[in-house]
């Protein structure tokens, strides 16, 4: 998934972020505002992780989103998120 898509759908994805990193507050997510480096820094600070570990978790989450949030998935329609383009093009 392209990070621009995550930024563009940040408001719709905040619930998913909270599921993944439950210690992050709504205020944290508002400050992060879809910025990958801000998310990484907040994960590092909140969970005591190294930069490498935080980036690894974010990459795993991003891969999960790519697998779950496809254009014809019901969850996309319910979340109001914009469908992702087919990465195979």
C-alpha cells in the first residue's frame, strides 16, 4: 500500500490504528495525522521500541491493510475509506 493512501484515509483508518496500537490516544492519532514518521516516533515512545522495530510493525500493518482493504471488500464500503488501486497494474 502506498503511504499516500493511508494519509488520505487517515480518519477512516484511525480505528484500525487503535486496534493495532491500543496505547495510542485519540490525541496522538490527531497529531500523527497519517504521517508515517510521526506514527513511528509515537510507537517508539509509547511502547519503548527501537526505530527498526517500530518501522517493522508499521510495515506489517501496512501489508495487512493491503490484504484487507481491497476495492471490493465490504469493510472498505462500511468504513468509508477510498478503495485502493490494484497494485498488479
